């Protein structure tokens, strides 16, 4: 499983060198989209492995607990054999000589040694029986421990892969920011904020809207060369697979209502009821087509100090 993830991400390793120009934006977006997909796969695999790791750790602990009582009995029996062996040693030739010299009977001493050997044999039999009971439990514990070791290794590798992909994305983000600012400059604009790349339909909507910066406001227009407010959000979300009517009220009603605190890039922001709509791009900023004589531009969420009257999230499909 990990090999497949690594192979997939390795195929996405792209050159990150050189300066970024406006013409590079589409390619940078494509690279970021591919990296984003690889990152999502890696993160989900990491989450799955971490969850399995917790379960396996619990299983190892449970298996160890099942083995421990039997192992304790084996240890006690082995200790008794050790004591018996020590007693037998003390009853060996030196003690025999002492017994004979002291008038002791060799027959009595032999009987004692025979008894000690019988006790020792009984203990060994008990150990054999305990080991037979313990063997399958110990095998199970070792099997689970092997799985645990494998999962821990995979978790470590996935964590390293996540760091590597994230680092690549940061470099691409920097090039992307430079490219957007370059393109705006060519259009006679200056932009100080470029939204970070996000994947999926919202990312496509934001990327499209960013590409329209500087295009003129024209009433009832939805592109490609000019836009009004709802025409811009209509065209942007068409890139994300969502079909809207060319009217602010329809777009609000077709979307899921959210609160200001829930805003994410790609969400719609409404002003004065049905009067105006913008596209949220993050960090308290929106893109909108303001009014006749103006152009598509980035503005603060509270445009001109006006507090929005509604916030909504388009209902898009997650592929």
C-alpha cells in the first residue's frame, strides 16, 4: 500500500526552479493540484495507519497480559527446579562422604536424591505443560508485535512523505504568488494578496476568479471578457461543476447558508440582500465585479465598510 503511494507521489516530482511569469500560472496550478492530491492520499493513509496502530498496540498489550500468568508460573517452576538442583548438588559426593564418615546410611541418602529427582521431574513436566499452553499465545503475541513494528515503520515513512510534499507545495505557492502579481502588473494592477492554493471545486472557482482580475464590469455579462457581480460568481463556480442562475438571489437560495465564522475560500458573500455578491478568497478578502466603470478586483470582506447580509457555500460534488 505504501509502495503505491510512494510511486504515485514520486511520479509527481516536478522542477521547482526558475522564475515564475504570468504564463506559468496554469502550469503551477496544475502542479499544485497534483501535489494536493498526493498530499491528501498520504495524509489519509497516515490517518488510517495511525488508527490501526492504536488498535494494534492495544492488541499487543492484551496478548501480553494473556501470556504473563503462564510465564509467571513457568518462572516459579523453573526457580523451584533451580532450588532442587542446588539441594541435589549439596547431597552429592561430598555429602555422601560426610554421611558415611558421620555414620549416615548411603541407602537413606540415595532415597533422598531419588525423591529430589522425582520432584524435579514433576516440576519439569509442569513447565512442559505450561509451555504447551503458552506457545500459541506467545505465537499470537509475536505476530501482533510484527504487525505493530510494520505499522510504526509505515507511519514514520508517511510522515516523512507528508513533510516532503508540503515543502514542495510551499515552493510552488511562492512561485504562484509571484506569477499572479506579475500578471496583475501586466494588466496595470497591483495586488498585495494572493490566496493560497486549495484543491477541489472551491479551488477551481477561486483560480478562475483570480484570472479575471482587471476585466471590466459590464451589466448582465458573465464573461469571458467582462462581468457583472453575479456573472463573475456564476462563471467561477461553473469551473467547479456548479450551475447557477445569473441572479444573486438564485445563487444564494441554491447554496447552503453558513455563518461568517465558517467562511472558506470559494464561498459566496452577499450584500444588501440581493444587491451584490462576491467570492470569498480567504484572509478576510473577496473578489468581485463592483460597478460600471470599475474592474474585477480584490477587496476586504466588508466592502467599503459594508457588512454582508448573508454567506453561503455552493453545493458542489466531491470527486
